[in-house]
C-alpha cells in the first residue's frame, strides 16, 4: 500500500519506503507492549473474523456449476443441491422450480460458501462476457449463519472473481428487502451502463429495483478493508510522530487587536515548520470573449458555431429532439435532453449570456448520447466526431480554454 502526502503545487508524492517502514515498526512495537490489544482487539470488523475463518479453512469459497459437456463430480452436485435448498428456504417468494432451473442451468454459476462440507450461503450469477457484465440472480446466507459478515465476504469474492475474468460491472434486480444489503456492497440505483448493453440479456423482475456496481480492476476487494485499516494506522502514527516533532505552543497573534484587518497566510508563526508551502498561483491568460462587454459578438459566434455543426456529416442524430414515439424508453433514462434545435431556440431567446452555458448544453448532447447508446453504435461514433469538431470551432473563435 502507498500513502501520499500533499506538496505545495497541489499534486501528491509518495512517502518514502523508509518512512512507512518506520511507522509500521512503531505500530507493531506499540501493539506488542499493549498485550490486551492483541488478545481482545477493539473495532475488529466482521470481515476480519470471516477472513480468519477462511485462513483456518473453517470456511471455503468455491465457484461451482453444472455442465453438459463434461462429467460433474459428486461433490459439486451435492453442493448444488444444498445451494438450491438454501435459496429456496431464504427466498420463499421465489418459485422452487425456478430456483432449481437457474442453479442447475449450465450458463449460471454459483459462488458457494462451504462450512463443514455443507453450503451455508451463496451467490448464483450469470456472466455475460461479451457485454462486460455479470447478472446476480440469487444471493442468500442460511438464517443461523447471518449477521457474521459472510454476505459481505461472499460479494467481495464475487467481485474479485469477476475482475479476474475481465468483468467490470455487476447488475441485479433487488427486492425491497435486499436493497439495503446491495447498497452496503457498493451497488447503486444509478445505472452507469447504457441500456442497450444489458437490455434483452438480464432477466427483469416486476416489483424489483435494478442496481449496478462498477468494479475497479486494481482493487482486491477481499483485502480492501484490511488495507484501509492498515493505511489508517500508518497515517495516525505519522501524524503522531509529526506532532511530537513540531509540538510547540506559540503566543496568540495580537496584531488584529491593534487594528490590522488581515495578514499574509505565510506570516503566521510556525506554519512553515509543520510543512505548509505556499500554493503557486496560475498566471492569468487573456480574458475569454465572454468576459468582454460585447454580448452581440458572443451571440454571433454561437450562431456561426451552431450553423457549422448542423452542416457536419455526424450531426444528423442531434438536429432535433429524440422522438418519444420512436424511442419509447429514451426519456426514462435521459432526464435532461438537449439537441441542436433546442440550442438554436435558446440562443434566439438570449439564454447564452456566457460561453459556459453554451458549452454545458453542447456537452449535455454528447454525454446523453454516450449514456444511452453503447460504444459500438453509429450514434456513439457520431457524438465523438461532432464533439471534436465543436471543440475545434470553439478554439478557432478563441472560446475554448487554453
């Protein structure tokens, strides 16, 4: 793990390995002195207890599934039957036949939590490698083993398994009782995937809420909590060391009582000693056109840009609002639609008093398109092409930030 520290120009640099090693050594020595902390650790998460059980082989995690092309061993069949029973008992509103159908379906797999050779929980899922996402179908832990952190560790194992197999997104339809669990596991009702990516692939359920989790390929989810805890300990130790180095009580400033209204920050006694550095201020460049007192000139520039964009070969999807009759679900997903015709009307009404307003509406056109359509579509390519052309025209007129 790496710990960063801020430097004067607003960027970050890594602490030296020696600094981190010294901090970790000090933490270890402190724990060695305080024996009770080792025997009876405070604030230990359930995740840590589950990981300890896994290391001791008291519990195991296995991805199992049925097959029509090769022999399925008896152990796998035994676990699949046990998982079907766990799901059926914990999800009583789900038809038992439907649960059996998906658990034993060759396209579905189940991440099984095994304790004393018995499945006590699992996540049944179906990967869609071509679409880049995995659908979670069932997720349950048997009643007697709940509230022990098994559900979180199950999901973390599934996340790591998905990343290993090139999957970056998890989708599921959660009923009202499961929404809280999935939120704790990093899922959100804000779906970042374009609908065409998953529509027609994922199974849709009435009365359930679609939830999405995006996976970061560099995060090992089963180690995430312990990494954060270790980083927190190191930071606290470094802060304590630094505090001991610079600890000094200085007399209060009296200049304000004498009538001075303000002083430069860098003149505060002791500030530089604790590592503060003045930030470099960016040089002011020439003011953009919007800061001039010529709104007519600004409007004329916007008119010329809109006219050029309408004539571009990639502009055809954006010339007017998307017809709801032709794309029925478009406005279910796009809450703030925008198009070149609407922008022309706003321009005539005097809405664009600054270039920022104009740029924001134009950016909305392209972001809406990329959100609703998948990258391989012609619409997506048109958005990229027209956006590049728009930026070029803005630069030609001196309206783009340097």
